[in-house]
C-alpha cells in the first residue's frame, strides 16, 4: 500500500487495494499491463503509539489471470513529529519468467514528510533507499525512489483528491541487469472516499512509464480501486 504519512491512534489498520487493467492507450507492443492486488496490515503494539509495525503483500496478475509477481514487505516505522516519519524493512519478491522464477531480496529505508499546506492543498513526499539482491547473483543493486504528492480535501465532504509521482533511479550497474540512471516513473491520480470512521475507498488512474535503454520505452495504463479498514 502507499506509505502512511499521517499518524492515527488506532491499534490496527488493514488495507486492501485492487488494481484493474484499463484499456490500453498505446499499441500492445509498447505496453505490458497487469492487474495488481495488494493487502497491508499496520499494528501499534507498543505503549509509544508513534511506532507501528507493517506488513504489505502484493500480487500482480497478467490480463489472462496468471499470477506474475508476489511481494511481501514487512517494516517498522517511527513518527518523529507531525511532519516526519522514518521507516525501514525488508522485501521478498518472486517474478515468473522463462526458466526459474526470479527471486529478489530487498532491504529498504525511507523518510516520509509533509512539506506544507497552501491554497487548500497539502504537499508531501517520500525518499526511499533500497538495496536489492537477486538469488543466483553476488552483487547488490542500489536504488533511490523519490515520491512527491499533493492532496486536496474537499471541504464539507468525505472526499479527497490526490496526485503523486514516484521516480526510480538506479545508483549502480549489476551483473543481473540493473543499469545506472533513471528507469521508471509511476504517476497516480485518485479520489479517496471516507465511507465511515473506519472504512475508506479510493478510485483512480495509474500511469507507469518505463525507460528502456536498448529498446522502445513502455507506458502502461491502469485503473486503481482500493479499500482500507481501520480497527
């Protein structure tokens, strides 16, 4: 799920997100659209409610329903104050390919922050550093992910509009195929609906741009549907 930039006193948060395939807006040869599903749990088990434990699970499917990618991402977070939160954890991922599945182990550290509020807009961001290892290879790939977002609560309603972009920068070359430099951008526009005090829905669009050094770039278009539950 998306990073938690706000702190709540609830003990547990369970989130479920469904990414449905949209109609392709570019030729099929330049796209590799998928159906993404994700579920997340966040618990505050300590007396210090600034600390939370998280577990995210992602399942990504091909349009024909075949499972393509599985990711599990446990983590721990600490909210420093109303504007800053630090987090870290581990990710295990498996992606199907010709031959053995591609298995990745990833450590990650991040800082989430709220910039400011102006013109009824809320500006925030997240900086994440990842250390990626692939089974069968000895080297480690370093990656920086930088996200910027803006939110617009609709006063007097349970709705909020948001727009965000997550930029991917590989910091080194690896024998298993990572190339130094910019590789991907994921831009998301959505509307969130607080259906009740504990349930919220979000609906939107996700544009996934992938920069290819040795071939045509790819652009994927997705419709995003999500629901979250707080306990």
